[in-house]
């Protein structure tokens, strides 16, 4: 990878930015999704053979970042094309690819992703959603619960992470299943969130959900390889989400600091205002470089290298986003809490990038143990 963007990436960034600015922060997300899909942005990472753009997570993260910078990020881009589309493209059967990838690419169908459980957040080894075979029919039967699953109400299906019933020795052997929204025994309950977002969060219950044998994506015994094929893009896209949000907040603050005049001087002329904004910009740019590195490694097929970089990118972007939003609100003072400027809503939203899909503390655990070789603390 190089430290500078290609001309194609610059052109894509400019085009997506123009789309985002036409919609703005008060847009209808459904309309924006449709417009972005029509222009080929939603499925830019998916194979051309199935109607996608033939790009990778590098291009998809760029799209999400620019929409976020315009104030209109699409959270389901992290889930539907990035996680689910990537997993199906890499490990799905020919029939699954034909059934799902064209519709995920053109945005006409969405897929949610269910991994987190009430007693299994960061510790995926405690996943209790089990999948067992019906020996008479060959069907799968899924039982378990999931929480904090985004967009289930608008998704046509959910990619559920379970584990084979005989994998109770402590060794994680995840397997992935496509569960259509209206499958009997598959129910959802909205979670009452303080976060004001277009995409709602749900708790799912799977009560002996019966699925045909071909609902399994990939190999029953493939283990972590298939799971992290989705989790690494999730971390990279979350970084893009955070960087875009931070850029949007910073742009609002810079504009205000340039125009707001007190004692005949724009407040941006004071170092107490200017320096923290400059620092926020530096932090966001550094986070973007790590995100681009992670995406480039993933697109090149280096899953191990991408895993390390994706965790670092997500960490750096989450920290940079929170600081940028906080400084933007502080720069505007009381105006930073008004609906007119749209920054107050980002105070809560920015925290998401710190705690999901993996907490900053678990990333520090990963880096200290996996990268630095220090003793494992958990």
C-alpha cells in the first residue's frame, strides 16, 4: 500500500462527498441508501460477477467515511455489504451467492448480523447459541439469544453466529447461518436505547429455529477463519464510521471558529481554540492512515495482518472521534448543544465507536498479548 490515495480513490471520494452533501444530516436514510445503491456505492466491495463494483473494503470504507463526513452515515453498510456480503462472497455456496450477492450489491435486500449474546460480549468463546442436526431430515435446529443486533426490522435475513452442539469443551467452533426474517421460532424485541439513530437495536430469540441444510454458510468446522472474515471488515468499517463522524463535527467547529467574532476577533484566532481543533484533525488523519492500512491488508488477503491493523484502526478512530466531537461541542459552547448545529446528538453516537463492536480495553488486551507478546491477562 502507499500513503497517498490513487486517482480512482480520489474520484470516488469526491463523488460520494457530493452525494452526501446533497442529502445532508436531515436526509431520509432509506432514500440515501437507494441513491447510493443506484450509483454502485453500496456494493462497491462485492464481486462484479454478482453485480458489485469489484472493489474491496478499501473502497467501501471510503464511501462510509465520506457519507459520515457529510453528516449522513449509513450504519447498515457496516453490516450488510461489509460483514455479510464479504462472508458470503468468500465462503458461500454458488446458490447462496446467486441468491444474496446481487441483491446486497444493488441495495434491494439487507442482511443483519447476530453475534453478541447477553452473557457473551467480548468473550466469543462463551457463545451459547447452538446448532444441532436433525438426523432424520438433515435440517439444522438453532436455539439461543442475541442482543444489540442492528436493523433486524429492515433486514431480509440475519447472519447468525452459532456453534456446533459438540463444541462445549471451551474451544470455539463458530458456524454461520442465514436466518430469514419470518422464520418460525425467530423473534425479535426492540431494545430501548438512549441513542437516537435510524437503525434500531434488537434482542433476538431463536427457539428451535429450523433451517434447511443449505442455510449453513461455509464449512461447519472452519472455525475462526470464517468468523474473522466478517469481523475484520466490521472493525475497519467502524473506524470509517468514526472518522467520518469526527470529520463532520470538526468541520462544524472550524466553520464556527472562523466566523464567530468576540472582541472584534474570530475565536479561531486564539490558540486555546485553534490548537485543540488542529490536534483533533491530526488524530483523525492518523486514524485514517491505519484504517487504510488495515483495509489494504485485508483486500490483499492477509487476514492475520489485517486483524492486528483493524483492531488498531478501530481503537484510534474511536478515540479520535470522541475527542473531535467533544472539542467541537466545546468550541460552540451553548450552541453546541442546540438542535440547529446537530452536534449534541453526536456526543452519544461517538461513544459507540469506543465500545462496539469490541471495547477499547479488549483491543488493548489484543495488542499487548498478540502484538507485544506480553502474558495474557484474561
